[in-house]
C-alpha cells in the first residue's frame, strides 16, 4: 500500500521510546510546537512567536540531513513569502512590510519542514496531540462570549473569538478521525480511545462555538476524509475512482457555493439565524474591490493597509466595531492577496497551490497513507473558507501552517538519508 522510500521513517519506527537524535519523538515535538504555541497564544503571549521561530533552528540542528532534499523539493513554496518580502520595493509602508514579511517567512519554513521533512507517523501524531491538548484544556478553562442577541452565548475556548474556536474544533474533529483510522490499523487501542474522547470534545466545541463557516467546511471535508480512509484497502482503480468522484463533487460544490451556502447556514443554525461572523462582509468587500482597482498589478505591499492613520482602514475598523484597531482583514483570501500583492501575487499563489495540491492528490491515489489522506482532507476543509476567511496569508496563524504543511506534503521527497551518517 505505501511504497514511499523513507528509510529514516523505518529506522526511527522502533526508536520512539528512545530520546536521541534518531527518535521519532523529535519529529513529533517539531510538529507539535508551532501548533500548540499558536493555540495557546492567549496564555503564552510573546512566547508564541518565539516558539514558532525556534522550530527552524531546531530542525536544522536535529535533522540537518533532511534539509537539502526538503528545500530542493519545496522551493516553490518559499516563493510566496519571498514575494511578500519583495513587495517592500513598492509598499506604502516598507518597514512594516519587511517586518511582517519576515514573520510570514518564519511561519512558512516550519510548515515546510513539518510537511516535507518529518516522518509521516510523526506528522499525524503531532497534529493530533496539539489539538487534543488544546481541546482538553479548552473545555474546563475556556470562556463563553455573547452572541446572537440578548442572552445568546457562544464558546470561544482559549482563543480570541468564537470563530477561531470553531476552526480549532473543526481541525480537532478531522485529526481525531484520522487518528482513529490510523490507530485501528496499527491496533494501537490507547491512541484510538484517546482520539474518540477528543473527537467528542471537538464536536461539542464546534457546535458551541456557533462558527457556521467552520461547521459548513467540516460537513464538506469529513465525508471526503472518511471515503478516502476507507479506500486505502481497496484496489487502485476503485481508490482512484473514489478520489476522482470526490474531487469532481468538491469542484462542483465550490463553483455553486453562492447558491447553497446561505441556505445551508440557515439550516445549520435555524434556531439562531445566520452566523454573526458573516455580517458586514459586503462593506469590507466593496472597499477591497475599490482598493484593487487603484493598484491592480502589485498591490499596496504586504500588510501595508491595516495601519493606524490610514483613513480607509480607520473607517472599516469603526464600521466593523474593531475597537483595538488591530488584527483585521477583508475576510476573503483572494481579495486580501489582491489588495496587498495584486494580480501578480494572486497568480503566483494560485499556480503554486494548484501544483502542490495536484501532486498531493495524485500521490494519494497511487500510494495512499493516513497522513497524506489527512492532508487531502485538510485541503478540502480550507478550500471553501478562502472566500469568507483569510487562509494561508497570515503570519503566526495555525491556518497558515496547515495550508503550507499540506502543500509541502504534496512536494515531499520520496527518499531521506539516514540520520547520524556523515
């Protein structure tokens, strides 16, 4: 079933309990650190970016043998943060663009090392452990926020908003299902039982968060995950047919989402009405379209719009009730990219993402494995959200790391040198 030649993965499989440089535990820690740091940002504060930044030197130190094959395969992904940094040449705020462009690069590099440079089992376990820890602490220590009118409440957990809590819960559900299939195949019943418990916690949190976007994306991604996981044991032709049918249905759903998205929102939350997180986007999108027409080709520069004393930004902050005047976006990934990097930047993103995603899907058709199928499901989860959230374009955000992990997994090397060899 799994024909990828990864001697390093095989070599470390029997050394998980031994904490040395060849241990798979190193890979699991590398995977878990950035996700855990971002999920617990409200507790960790300034330590969060430091922990994410620390992943790159830690990987270079502990896994330097994999560095060259990883980067030589995944160099197209580095083009995206590189282009964001290059936008200082035409940015309206060059110093800000350079600062946040560097943070964007430091967010992307760990994702590349996780997706393309860590063993497959470690990727799945590290992701699951991160979201499991968050979920188990979020339920007893999380907070409820007002929503949907007098007396309405939604669960924000340990994150900044109910929508962020919903995103984390949705990813927890997807990772938990993947872990259940993986553990059952390996007869690792402790992992299986833990994943089942975390899955139930994730379902409760997703429903309590009232995050309609995350809920709808989960409804789309979860059937794909289950179908692809079950197809692992099928004949190659049957498996390929299942993948193709799922992809065709997904493309059709995306192309017609303007017709079914709003009615589905109403069905999902008919007792409460439309998700409050979707209100006001028409104001944002109209202003974004205006800004795009002013500088269509290269945009205004990465992170150069949402700055204090920018009258357009101040107007939108007031209109959307953002009293902190920080941490905001146009809630539409193509529009955000167009405002910052123009049509040239959007074309570069589209080409790289399509190439990496196509390679990932083709790989899983031919030689499926549970981590790769999880990455396919995560890609499906993020696809519909790009039209009403900012995905893969923020620094120090777990959605950005998820997107680049998925793309890196599609481009990952088929062979690694053994650790410890000169």
